[in-house]
């Protein structure tokens, strides 16, 4: 499954698959949609024939049963874009066997694209790797995945392989309205083996997350996400992720570039830093976001504006103040406990310094927040993943 040995020499064809291009895959799909109608973990009966018909469920004279695994294999075998539609339910991976790259066993390998996996919503459509492997591996040389309205949990990066407990991204990923919960990357192996508890973005790869949450994931470094390539988080909550390395533990680890816009990063004391630079070439852009925890910003380039932080090393240096609000350190950033809904968030409390923090930065304000509320609600967009909605009406 792991393609780490290849990635060091890869320059993705088309270099750069923009987020818009990835997200637009649904609109350019040419193949018929693939409708999954079984939660059983069974492979395709005849991979390559273009028909999603699960092995052992393909009885003559009966309606074909299409499983998630068989759907991925079918999409991989067809030219052009594909959309796989998942119903409500929990899809538990049970076919053990690491080390192969065609989605027959272990994780679900995405080898071609564009591919869209479309569920019914986090907590409603769940893909559970059940600890047997990671959930998904997006391979280089054509692996392009758009993931919408699902929850990924129970992923575990194999010992000795690259990290990425839920997803190893060696191609391109766009994830919208997606929750990553209880995934791990741990154990001996290469220096990368314990990175990216939920997601590892390999060198040369790209990932974008919009309306996402990383909760209760664990790894030595980058307990939620490790970016050896390029990653963007928008309207995203990162909370309760355990970075176990005594020296380098963190929620977010950056080797190349990481951009955070209207996101909330919360790291508990003793659980690692919030953001950690892994090289002096790393670059972080932090805009209209909330960071609770430490950063070692002096190790790389740190740009941004309109943020609310608890530690001075998470306030970007040389911050522009054209909006009249510089990045400021607060003892209390005014957020509540993590909610337990389908999309976990830290709601803003009355009087939070994050309220209306994005004034003058309207070009960065998304039309909706992490739970679908319209932005802005008030004079300007609030910092963090969600808008404060309990304002008292003037008058």
C-alpha cells in the first residue's frame, strides 16, 4: 500500500490540481453514478468489467449488490470521473491484508480519478477501518479524491509504513463536511511512520479541508495532520488530538506549507503543541483563526492576520494590521467545550475576543461556517470555525 519510496521523486502530473478543480470533479463526471447498497466489506467479483457487483453477493438472477470496496475497485478500473454514492450506515472494513494497492484487502486504495465519495453526513455515513489498516490511500500518478458528508474513524497506519491513520494522501484530496475521529499512526518504522494520526499529506501532494473536524486522533507527530506537502484548512476544528512524542508532539505538523482560515485549533496541556514546524523551510499562513496551545513559529515562515491566540509564538510575526486588529494574545479566547454533535465545534462564548475579529478581511470570509450557519452574523466574520449566534439584538 505505501508508496513512500516513490513519492520522493514524484512531481504530480498537472502539478497542480487546485482545490476548485478537485471539487469540480462532480460536475465533470462522465461515468454513471455508482450506488452502494450494501455495508458488507466484500471485493468486486470481476474487477475491471466496469460493473459494481460484490464477490460472494453476485448471485445469478438477483439484483447486484454493490459494496464500498467493490465501488472503489470499479471506479479505479474506469476512465473518466466517477461518483460513488453512499447511503446511511456504518461501513466497517474487515478484509485484513496490508501491502497491496488495488483495494482488495486492507485500506481502500484510490488509484485514479477524479473520484467523488458522497455520503449522507458525518455520523450518518461512517467508514470505520476497525483498526485493520488506514481507511483510504490516495495514490500518486492519478489518485484524485473528493470526499463529502462522511465520517472516517478507526483507521490505523500499518507499522513500518508512512503515517496517515485515516488517509495517506500521495495524490490530491478535497474533503468537505467530513469528520476524522479516533484514528492513529504509531509504532516503529521510518521517521514518518508516526506522523499524521488522521491524515498525512506526502511531499508533492495536496489536500484541502472545508467544514471539517479532527477529534481524538493520535500520533507521535501531527496527531491530527502532518503536511509534508501542501494543506489548507478552512472552517475546521482540531481538538483533543494527542501528540505523543515528548520532543515533537503536536496536533498539526508542517514540513512544507499549511494554510488555516477561520479554523479553531485547541491542544490540551501535555498533549503536544498546536502547530509545529518540522523544517526551517516550513510555511504557515494563519488567518482569522483561534489557536489554543504553543507553536514554534520562529522555526519557519509564519504569516497571517486577525487571529486570537493564547501563546505569543502563535501570533504571526510582522502581521499586517490593515483591518485595525492585530494578532493578540489572550489568557482566555472565549470558547466553550467541544460539542458532541455530528460536526464537533468549540462555540464562541459571549464576550469572546474572536467575535467580529475578521473586520476588514472580507475576502477571507467563507459564506458559511463549520456547521452551515451563514457568515457573517453581525458586523464582521468571527475568528474560528463557527460564528457566535447568541447576540442580543440592538434596539
